C-alpha cells in the first residue's frame, strides 16, 4: 500500500522548481519506487494499492501541483495494472481515491483555518468529512482475496464529492 503524499505548496505564481521536485518526489517518485522495490517480495496473486485524491476529479485552485501528482499516480496505477510482468504473477494494481478525510494533517489545517472543515463539508454530497477507518476498509477490500478479479480499478471513498 503506497500511501505517501504531501499537499503543502505555495500559490501557483510562487511555485519554484524546488517545490515541484519536493511534491513530485514524494507523491509520484515515492509511490513508483515503493512499488518497484517491493516487486521482488510480492507473492503470486498479491495486491498493490496506491492512494490518489479527489483532487484529480475536483480541481482546487490552491493545489495544482498536488492534483497533478495524484493524477500521475492514478495513471501510473492504471498502466501498471496492465504490466505483463505483474499479470504473469497475477499481481493486481488498484487505486483508492479519498476525499476530505480527517487525519493528523487535515486536523492541523482545520486548527489553523477552522472554516475549512465546514466549507469542505458543504461541498460533499454526504455533508461530512470521511474518517480514516472508512478509507482503510476500501484498502482492506483491495488487499483481500475478495478482490481477486479487480485490477486497474479506482475506488472513490469521498462521500460522493468526486462524482458531484
């Protein structure tokens, strides 16, 4: 389960190459090489799961690099799901796409900018933020034998936000 991701970035007009390298280094390079170096240890029929973000479906003006990194991760997972070497070992590759989810990082953001919680909750059809255990349940499904015929899929755990 490659679940790395950082979201901090300056406004678009202030983005530097160092900002680009930091976000793409963690969110894309980190995911790709986590999977690459894990391959020798994967058993036949294993499951690889990556994390994307609702940001790939809902643009947010303040995080264009973050959205781009999660778009790259999503495309990587779909392409990797069709990789002949992985298919020969029956390794499945899928992606989980969370929406606004309460985590230590988002809790810090909500503490610093309290109006964020209600503002985002108002954009989500289910009217609330997700909880980390709800995302974990989707990951557990993809990791289990119950998803033995699922590869190249995206499971949105976003309260309907990415579909609205």
